[in-house]
């Protein structure tokens, strides 16, 4: 799981760095990322107008670029864009066909980790969340082995206060961890210069 998060960050940085700043994706960088790395997940990935529209929907500050948090919205979008069935079930059915590249494989890992931890259910209960954090995210988080700290984290993620962590709430945690990793890599790059 930690390596999947690392792949998402590394791929973002690799594409973002091709036109200059490794902190943001330009329009051209986003097009290259989508057509190369997410072509199986994004309908009309070869259509520049569709990709422009997708980028505009993600570009919350309207600066014509995507920072990592705006990019992370795409991951959530991929998980929840399908109607009629649960978002998790829809992504799993999409993932069963193939994941020919690192980014799609990383997204698959993020989804299947949730599904395995929740025993295929829509939400993680408290013990399932505790186990997921300790076993799959311990290398990225402090206090992952302290039950009280993990319970507090779960309560912070649980926006609807149902005592469980939904897939969207889980994605919030993964996005936070991925963004922290992205920022630490940016800091490492700046320090190396």
C-alpha cells in the first residue's frame, strides 16, 4: 500500500517535472499523464477536449495547473464517477480487466486494500480500520500502532459520524498521506539543490 501511494506521487512528480515545476501539472503534462497512465480509467482519454474539461473541473483555483491536491481529486473522481452501483464495486469491475501500467496498478492497490480490509463491505469498522492503518500504513504514519491515536484519526475521518470509515473517507486519509509524501519529496528536491 505504501508503495502504491509512492507510485502515485512519483508519477505525478515525473509528469509535473517535464515542463518545469514538479509541484504542478500543466495542461500538456496532464494530457500526457492521462493518455499514458490512466487511459483505461478515463473515458475519452484520447479526446483533448474531454481532458481539458476534466482538468478544468479539477483546477479549483483556476490557475491553469493542477497541484497535487487538485490531482488527488481525480483519484476520488475515478472512484465515484459511476452511478447506479457502489463506487467501490464499479472500480473493482473496471480493475479486473487489466492494469497495464504503474499508476493504474497503484490505484488498484488503493481500492483493493480498502476492499480486503472491509471484507468487501462499503465501510470499514473500527477494528478493520485499526488493522489497515497498522499493517498497511504504519511506515507512513506516526503512532500507527497506538490504538487510541488510530481511533482518534478514525473519528476525524468519519464525517457522517456513523462510527465507520467509508471509501470516500478512506480516500481522504490516503490523499493526505500522498500529499504529505509529495511535499516531503519537494522539500528533499529543494534541499538537494
